């Protein structure tokens, strides 16, 4: 097998929850050695979010495969000595501690850059490490609210959170891409650049289109369920059998095909109420009534066939179980076995995990087991030169 792109890169991560672990797991996917530093006596609190995957947290198993787990009290002198030794040999350090905690420990980007000039430190924060909200806690849904995302999500009658941890995911993606950029810069110039990402600014980037629409249009896009706020028709409609089919019109050619071949209303192509994208949005209710009447005459399968024949992009509205069983995932081999932690003396179970979405020619992603809390502590400490007796003493004193 071709060597993975980040083989030989060592990442030390003082991480918890979602955003930072998502960034480091993707580095592990590419072959980096990721040493996850966890609290003694329980580890990352995301381990206890739920117990649905053979007794393990669905969040944790998603975010932490292929990592090594080291339990370590970094506030203790001996624990900090171990961490400093790890950082001296690391290429990247990632942390998403509570506001101010990294600074108090001397693990902020500026302190680490001064002590370890070749280390790439990455801070993932809630609202940034400076500014008026630097000391505020930030969780995913709080950030969804603060960026206005919740105000766009749901129906006209009620707002709703996005159904996945989208602020955490956005921040994790930008931390990942920022670290990759910093590694490239280090390789090309010899200069290590610190990386900082906030959940608020990461999701804010994803909110740019509605932000610009609102700022320059004077009104924010409406909340209309599965329908697109600024493109019409683009949404889910109910067929005669009760099934929902979502379809999208992106340009005037598709609009003409919809009218002529699906709606069987060629007179609508140049109807001034619907002749342009903006006109269709302005007359959405009238257009929706016409589409609903057509949907009411056919079952969902027949409607999808007719839309396919007209060259109109469409899809049924799946639930999560239908997504898991999707033929594209099965036939493209996207599911892979990943090992899970067991209890002492009992081997762990296996789970099916999705392969990373970016395929690199000739490179297989690393999909090694999810670690138990502290599973690799003794091995890592032995690598650092600690004796068996010293490791036992650290454990007895609660340092590891």
C-alpha cells in the first residue's frame, strides 16, 4: 500500500466533545499519529453522550477512531512534564479547552510558539480568543442561535436546530484544513504557523449567503421547511400515495422542461408570473398550487420516473435508516469495519463506519479501532523513558 500522506506526522490533542476531535480524526485518517490526552478517571466527556453503539457513544466512535488515548492530569507538575515531553517531539498540537484554560496552562498559541518554534499549535474556541465574547462558553446550538442559523431553519410557525452539530463540524473542518495548510507551509518555508478557528466564525462563513441577502436585500430569507428560501420551485411535494419527492429547478432550460414534459403546461414557460427565477419566488404560492395539483395525480415512484425523463433532479425524502441502507454507500464500498473498546478481559465489538469522503488515488484511509480511555498510556510513557515503577507511581497518584 502507498504510504499515507501524513505518515510520520505526530499530533498531540488536548481535546473534547466534537470540533477538535473531528479535525484530528481526519488527520488520523491520512496517517498521522494522534495522541489524544484525556482526563484520568473517565476521559473525554463525549464518551458518555450516549451508549447506542455496542455500549459506546455514537459521537465518540465517529470522532475518535485510529487515535491513541493517554490519560494525564495536565494540571499536575508530573503530568505537565509528560505533556511537555510529548510537545517537544510533536508536529501539531490541537486544543479546544474551556475559555481561558489554555492560557492559564501556558498552552495558548503564543506561548507554545515561543517554546516550540517548529510546532504548529491549533486553538479551537467558541467566539475567538480575543474580543468581547472571548470568555463565553460556546456549544453547538448556542452558536447556531448566535449566527442566525436557527432563525432560517424550520417552518413559518417554528424555528428548529439543524439536526447535526453543524457549528462543531464547520469548526472542525476549518481546523483540519488550517492545519494541513500550516503543514504545507512548514514543509515549503520552514516556518510553523499557528492556527486559530472559532465555532462562531466557522459557522458564520457558512451563513454568508443569507447574510449578504439580508444585508443588501433588507429582509432575511423566509423559513419554509424543505423548500429553498430563494429559489423556486425547489422543495418537497406530496404525491398521491403520501410519499414526498423533492425536486429542483436551477435554470430556465429546466423550467421549460418541467412545464412542457412534467406539468404538461407549456403555457407556463413564458407566463410573466414564472418566467424568471425571481418571479417564481415572488409567486411561489401560485406555483406551488400548480405543482401540488400535478403531484396529486400520481404516486411518488411515477413522479420520480417522470421527472427523470424530463431531466429534472429529484429525490425521495429519506429517513436516517434509509440513508444507512442507501445503495450508493453499499455499491461503492463506503462502509468499513472499525473496532470498538471492550471491557477488561472482553474483546471489543465491531462497528460499520463510513469511509472518509475524499478519496486519494492509491491511498487507503486509516480506519483503526476507537481507543478505550487511557488504552495507550503505558506504551506512550514507556516510549518517553518512564520505567514500570514510575508508571505505577503516576497511576497510584492519579496523574494518569
